[in-house]
C-alpha cells in the first residue's frame, strides 16, 4: 500500500533525521530523544511503541498562546498502559483568558504554583523518547512543543506523529456534502475527536482535559487500525 496519510513528511527518512538530530543537538535531553531512535517506515504498527499526547493551550495561535497542561499515555495496539499515564499543569507565559478557562477548566489558582514547562522537560522527554506520538490534530502538539522548546532551549524537535484526525479525513474524503446533498438532508461528517469515537462505538468522555483526551485518542487509534488497516500496516503509511 502506498502512503495512506499524505503530508509533507510522508517521504522523510525519519531514522536518518534522528541520527542527524543526535549529532547536532546541544541539549542532552534532545540528544537522548534522538538517540533512542525511530523505527523504519516499513515496521508493522503492531511492533511500534506509541504514546498518545494531548496539550491544552491558552489559545490556538502558536505565536500568541502557550501550553497550560500536558496529558499522555503510553500504549501499543495490544493495550494502554494507564499506570504510566502522566498529567501535568504548567504555568503559561501569558495570563489565562476567561474564555479558555471556560473550555479547559484550568483556573488561575491551579496555575499559580504550577511549574514552568522547563521544570518538567526531563519527565516529558522520558515519556516521549523511543515512542511515536499519536495526536488528534497535529497542528497543535508538534508546533506548540517546538515553540516552547525554542523559547527555553533554543532548539526544536523533528519527529513524526500519527494524527487520528488526518486518518478520519482520509477515511471520509467526501465528508462535506454538496449544496444539493445538504438540501436533501445530508449532514457533514465530523472528524472531531468525540464524534469520531462515536463511529467506532467508543464511550463518551468529557473533553478538554489533556489526559482524558490522550486516552481517548489512544483508543480511537486502536479502533481505526482494527477496522480499516490491520496490525501489519507499515508505520510509514500512517505517520505524518
């Protein structure tokens, strides 16, 4: 099968990228991340260690907003390691805005004594290295992490992700009905996380908590592989 989920990174040689990153990295944590390696694109997804990752942010503009909480959980197609899940509230660079407090529920009092992201980078890298991150909408986690690292370490990370939203977009290319179809009553197919889970019969979880969303993303990816791809699918057909 050719690359199922196309992106600008589809044909990148990620193991080579990691080797080059290890040679060039100045920060030891980034060097260790790259040295942990990246699987070859032909590796079956069943053999790849994964980590579902979710950030809650003060907004959606990576140039104006910052991370306020991190949730992640390691998993494979065979199971989700809930005992190794991690959730951390971090102090954003700019004050919280009331409309975002309403969405993610993190209050000013909760972040008042929360650590800066720089103080928890050791833990974050320990969870990420040696695993391929799985996210729902890659334009959040990767850009926001790299902006945060650029500010604090003057370095960034290059790494592939599996995007469960991109997979849903691939599976439903005609998800937006034509005007005529709309007049006939056809509704758009939503590829948001909770709506995507419904299609696989997965339970409803309260959203906008980074850890709960990470667990929800892990379960969604397991269901996507089971229903549409299979465990022998090459990881390179799914990452972006």
